[in-house]
């Protein structure tokens, strides 16, 4: 189910952000919910699912604007459910943010393993 939740895996707290099947306005709402949680923590681990959703220019502009002040709070961010074009957008976003902690994976377990090691 789309939304944000805190999950515990291998003794680590992960912020799970699920955009599955969401429209752009819903994605921005979920992004904002995740942002509020990130602001209360440090060294955050994020698991982000984009399955069945589209990364629109409006969503990207919002994410770019809002991520700059948060980037120091994020230790690792793994992505799943991304198409090839979405992965290319992620690479550009990584250059914009200037932090190399955003990694796309094909499987959820691979993404989790990356976060907890």
C-alpha cells in the first residue's frame, strides 16, 4: 500500500517510501510525509519503491527543491521498481544532489541488504 512507514530489519530502522501506482500529486504528498520523518532523524536509511509510478517533471522539481536541505540526514537510499528511464533520471538527480548514496536495485532484498550492511 502506498505511503511511508518505519520498518526494523537486522536492528536497523528503515524509512520505507512506497509510491506504487501513485499519481504525481499523491507522490508529492508521500514525499512530504517522508521528509517530515527524515527531519526528526539522522543517518537515515531509505527504501523507495517506484513500481507502477511515473516520475514527472513536477515531482522532480519538488524533490530537487526539498532534498537539498535534507541530504546531510540521509546515509543511504535504495530504490526498487524503477524503469530504465527512471534510473537515468536518478543518475542526474544524484549529480544534482552531489551525494552518491542513491542506488537502484532490481529486487527488494538486494536493496535491503545494501541498506543494512
